C-alpha cells in the first residue's frame, strides 16, 4: 500500500473534513493497558490454536489407528495350511518347542501324501525386530547331507514352489527335537533320517535352521473332512481304508499313506466324543468340533 | 514528535524524529502496540462509532498479528498490514449475524462535551452513513490513503470509492452544513 495520496489528489476543502475527523478521533483516550491486554489475548489465541491443532492431530491419529484396526480385522488371514484342508495347522509365528501332537506348532506340519504340505511364510521384519524381510519355511524331508555347520534335506513332498533340496546352516540357536521333546544337545544326524526342519531366511541371506525335529512322522494327525466320514445312527463312524501295506485313508480325494492295516472300511465307534479304532489296530479317531481327526500309529 | 502517528507509515526514517525512529528501529511487537495502538484504535472508532468496541476490535486485530509478527516485520513497515487486518476484523464483525447491537437512531457513544460540539455533530453524522461510505471517508480523509489504495483495501473499484466518497460527503453536507466538506463544484 502506497499510503499517502499525491498532493493534488486532495483539495484544500478536504482538509476541513480531515481535520474534523482527526479531532473526533483524538477524543479517543489513550489506553495504557493495551499492551498487556493484547499480549494476554495473543497468548489465549495461541493456546486456543495449539489446542485445536492438537485435537485435530489426535482425531487424525485415532482415525488412522481405527482404520488400520478395521482393515486388519476384515483382512483374511494369510497364514495356515497351504492347499488341502486336511492338514492340521497351527500358525503362530514362534519357534517355541513343538507340542506333543504336532512337532512344530508355529508352522503347519507337512504330512506325506497331502498336497502342498510344506509351507512358507513371509513375515514383516518389524514383527521379528529384525531388519528386512524374514522368510520362514517348514517342511518334512530326508537328510541328504549333514556336517557340523549345515544340513541338507530333500523335501518330500517338494515345496509349493517346486524346491526339493534345502540346505541351511546349523547355528547355536538351532533347536533339536526328538518325537516332540526338545533335546539339550544336538543329536546325531545321519543321511536318510526323516526330519522336519524349520528354516528362516533373513532378507535373502543364508538360510538358517530354526529347528530340526527327528521322527517327525510319528505321531501324525490328519484331519478328515466331515463328508469323508460316514456316521451311523448308532454313533459309529466309518472311514474308507485302502489297500496296501499301510492305512490308506481317503481325505478329500487325497490318499494318505499310513499304518499297517488291511483294505476295507475302518469302522470306529464314538464314545464320549472320542472314538477308538475297532478294526485295524494303531489307528484312533477323535471327533472334534472341526471334524474328525485320525491319528495313525503305523 | 509527529502529531498523527498514522502519518509516519510511509515516511522515510530520515523524516522521523528519534522517538518515532525507535518504532522503526525497534520493531518489537510491544513497541509497535505502544506507538501505533492509539492510532489504530482511533481509526476503528471512526469506523464503528463506539470506543469500547473500537478498543476490542483493535486488540483483536493486534492479537491476530502477534503470532506472525516476525514475518510481518520482515516485509517492512507493519502498519499497512495491521491496518488491513483491523479493517478486515471490523468488516467480519459487521457481517456477523449478531453482534450485540441494539438498533437506535442515535449513536450511543460519542465524545463528551456540549451537544453542539462539532465533534459530537460529526460523530452523529457519521453514524448515519452506510458502513462502506464511512469506511471510504475514514480511509481517504483520516488515513490519507489514495483512492486506489482505498479501493484495494475495501475490495472494490476506484470508481466505487469515488462514488461512495461523493455520496458520503453529500450526506455529511446535508447533515452538518456546507462548511464540512467540499462544495459540489470541487467534488467533481
């Protein structure tokens, strides 16, 4: 703003008005406390602005957190067994000792004869407190090479991506189990041993063994779909058992090789929720809320 | 000292006496309020016709600029900016649906003194002008702004400023007599 007009902009008569306006304005007395009043108002105004901004920030943060929680709640879990609905799964990301029923509760136990039994899981590094992406892998297989520092396992069946051979380093943190029991020392591993291994790979680096579980085939839990089980009116349950050297249980169209039973139907009788095999020893069936679980002892 | 504090707004520092120069040298907010607060309040009084309301508007405008004082000062003399803020504050107050006014024919506040005091008469006459006419008169003849600056400040055209000024002065002439402003020939 340039402020003053040019001298010719105003005529002498305008001076009269200007003087009278100035005289009227001069009647406003001086306010000695104006500085204090303005300072107080400015402080109040600043506090108000801070409060408004803080409130807005809190509201935004709450909305973001709420949105994330909502998205997480509606997002289907990507964990669990791969493919077949027949394998028993427990998929919490942990390397705790395996339970008695399942060797490694953190990842699905691969079972022979069940398609895509081996599983892989990629977890965010933030979950593990590491830098980068952690890939977890758990599979069952046969030891093809072993030394002090590493173990090579031939995955059977192959991993979902077609990998058949896995070599991972044995570290001080590698845990060893035998039939579900954690061992204090590293057991003797030999070529041909049947093992379940958990392998962790950090950000594309060298795979390391999280655990090695010996005799992982035994026990073996198979969850049988309801429609594969014929439940009689008297409470008995029959499951088709195929021929061959072991118990062949038809699970969702996939034949699971197992114990040493003859061909024919496996008839079991329900007793207090838990049924016991009445034909073909070494097999028990448990009827649970999620279906029928067949435990083979073969 | 310069008698009218607002008149220092566009003067060069060399034109100022030391006491006025301090305002420019010491551009602290409190120094500015001490030096220019009365001038701003008087302008608000002419715009509003009420001393207490003028003081309130002045303090509100000053509180608004206090938070960004450094940036305002960095751009030079803060007076035009603060004056603009004050004018906008007054306009915003007027636009509010309710502002505590009681409609009356007589301006409730005015300079003390006899009823025939010219200041009292002018005060009453100003109260009968429209808000825009009053603003034009105050900015043109009290703040000594040019027509272009007045138009920019009020957000209207120079032609509007001229017409509003002419109407305002005609109205004042009608209310106060011909000696207050230009005669009609001079207004052209």
